[in-house]
């Protein structure tokens, strides 16, 4: 099942009080796609890149049960695993530069706008298998 979305959105305060700033993920390459940050790969990412909105990702969920949950709307969140390399501490912790370690599909993302959407190919039926 192909998908695209934002694993992080710039300038939005997350549930932990952190804010990711533009450029924080510069130089990030393709990293593993995990489930809930648990260290088990559930698919592959083909695109990991910053754009004007945030960290955009594209990939494929290979795990059949997880793909069914995503298609059914039970799982729609994305999240990043990272090591902060440059932060500015004020009222909020601002992430200026991070080392991206992984991207995860999650049930509840730290950032409300970190979401994915299912991509359908024109030749897919209305209810394709994952």
C-alpha cells in the first residue's frame, strides 16, 4: 500500500512542547519505516525530504495487517525518531537541527498535523488488497 504524508510539520508546537524549525532535517536521507518506534520495519520509504511545509515522506507499507488498519482509518499518524544536534531553549524547545533515525507509523502522533494519506494507482480497484 503506497502512501505519502508529513512526518513532521514546521513551526507547530507538538504535544511535548517542542517545535521543529525549517532546515532541521536538511541532509536527511532515507531511513527505516517502523511501527510505533518499536524497531520493526513495516515497509520502506522512497522519499524523505523537507519542503516548505515540513518533512514529506513517501513509501510503501508492506505489513498486510497494518496496511488494512491504515486503509480503514484506524492508523493515520506519522512520527519521527531523531537525535537533536542543535536546539534553542526558550519557552519552547526549538529543534534547529536533528539527525533523523527513523520514521514511524503511529496511532497517535506527537504533532497533530503529522499525517499520511493512502495513494492509489489508477489501475487499482476501489478496495485493493494491501
